[in-house]
């Protein structure tokens, strides 16, 4: 069962700062819905199963709803900023928890750093084409980094207010385009061709499915805000289900509208004919609505990436905080700011790591999107899929060991078991096709994948070291609760 520790003001996050709405805004902004619709799915459609992508999105949504059943059940019995780390520790033991903790820290840090590459590349290109201002990509990345460091250091509700405005604007812009396409009937009228067997199984569905799962990354972060939520035992489950349904429904509707707009048989050739497939959404907007919306989408594309940067910065900082508080890392990381009650040391460390990596890629004259973003974001996706599979296994074991909690068969056994197996299959597909996802050579792709077991080994080592130094703290890993 969970163990409580006395908490001083120097180690508390700001309790009661976030309601359901703000947590939903955090996780939806982490998913960066507009940047995924504009930048991710055109490539996913082209490399995957084309017009059948909406059907794969619904399949991914069903798997993630199954995952959420056990995930939210666990959150009702455990409120911890460590998320995956805490759940794995209590379900599978301290060594597995240490491995999950280090993997989670690694995942959210490289995902956030990879987004700095996309942000710098997109903003640099936009400023050069619109204003004739030709500055290197890393200039914009470092400017964004400075502002995010300030927001992450300060109160969590300040970040939440910024993200809420961004998320609402993103949804309104893309939904305006969606309904304009559906109102006109697109290329051949409204139809369900995307869900026809001939389209669902065309091309390479396995690659299309990977893009669909990658698009959801971020929704799982609801639990890390539990310690800052109002009534977390109710807020976190509502926020988790709401987020996955809003993200999945939005993606399915928008990608289906894209297919309707161009035509099921024409969408792949249309994308292949474009020099840059990420400009596809701009052409759709020009045609079905007008250049005014296109300019709004261009601006929101940049803002969407910035929102994702802020959300993942907060996630990485909270993993540093939770793991430092439990003794796996230096105890200073487990403290909070005296005034803001933010995990300020974790925030500072995340900003420093990001600055070093961005400057290294800049010095090497690496491509910010095709290398920094593509390599890091896809590697982070592998890590998060593995973490979700581990957490599903932990949920299954935890509730089997605690029959007194009387969780039903479906939520305690069947759905976590199904999601664990499904996520492991997706992980295997992702590793097999990792060179396609990253655009790198097979040697480099598998070299990147090899970093994952290294992170797991480091986590096991840190947990084993704590077990030797303090068996009591080791046994209590992940059990800090409100």
C-alpha cells in the first residue's frame, strides 16, 4: 500500500492550482494538435495507408482508451508527480520503477529538445519568407528557451493560462477548415471511403499506425499534475478520458476532412507532388476558406510548437522533481520554489540540458527538423510507448496483489492486459520501421534505439544503489502521496 511522508513547504508543489480544464489544456498542448495535423499527418498519410488513416486513428484511440482504464484506476489510489515512474514502482517494484523513471526523464527531455529543432526551423523559414529576416534557426530556439525557462520556473497556473488560449485558437482554426470542407462536399461529396477495407489495408498500414500513436503522445501526462490538481482522484480520470477523446476525435475528423477535400484516390498523389508535404494544409485552407485563415494557421503552427515546448518542459521538470524527492537523484531536484511552489531546480536543469544539446546541433550545422526533431521526437515516442506498456503491466500486477480494492475484472485485468500486449506490438513495429520514421540510415536508427536499454540499465543501477544505501526509501519508491 502507499506510504505517506511528512512534507515541508520546500518540497510541496502548489496544491489545488489546476482544475480539469487546465490539465486538459496542458496535455492537449503537449500533443501539439495543429502541428501534428499540418506537419505530421501529411507525411503519415503519404508513407502509410493513405486515405485509410482515419480508420487507424480510431484503432489507436481504442487501444489508448483501454490503456486509460487501468491508468485512471491507478490514479485514484496514487497521486504522484512521477506518473509512469510512480505507477511502475508500486506495481512492479523499485528496480523496475527506477528503470521507468530514468526512461521517462530521458523521453520527455529529448522530446522537448527535439521540438526546439522544429520550432527554430519553422520560425526561421517563416521569418525569412515573410519578412526577409535571415537568422539561423538556433537563434529562435534559444529565444523560445529563455521564455519557457521563465514560465517553467514560475507558477504552474501561469503556464496553464498561456496554454489554454493557444489550444482553443488551434482547435477553432482547424475546425473552421474542417467544416468548410464538409460543407462544400470536398472533391467527391461526403463519404466513408476512408473506412473501406481497400483503403484501410492499402500502402503500409503498420507505418500509418505508428504515426497515429505518435500523434497522441502527451495525453498520458495528466497524472503528473495530480499533486497540483483540485480533487485529483476525480480530476485526473476525467482529464485523461477527456483528453484522449478530444485529441482522437479531433484528429479523426480533421484527417477524414482532408481526405474528403482532395479525394480518397487523389490524396497520396497530391502529397507526393508537393515539394514540402507540410504545406498541404495551407493549400487546403486557401481553396476552401481563403488566405486569411491560411495566415492564421501559419502563425498558430509556430505557436502550437511553442505550446508543446512549454508543456513538455513542465513534464520533464516534474519527473526530475519526483525522482529527486524519492532519492534516486540529488535531493535538490526534489525541492520546490519557496514562493512559486514550482519544481524550479528540475526546470533549471531541463533548460540547461536543452541549451547544451541545441548548441551542439547548431555547431555541427545539423538540420533542425530532419535531424534534431526527427531523431529525438521519434526516439521519445518509442520510450513513451514502452512506458505505457510497463505501466499497463504494473496496473495488472498491482490490482491482482490488492484484491481488497475490489476493482472489476475489466479495469483491473483484461483492459490493462490487452493494452500492454497491443502497445508491445506497436513498439515492435516502431523499432522495425524506425529508419522510415527518422529518415536516417539503418545503422544510425538502431544506434538511437540502443539508447533505450542504456537508460533502463542506468535506472536499475540508481534504484539498486538506493536499495543498498537506504532499504526503507527504496521500498517506498513512488509511494509519496497527498
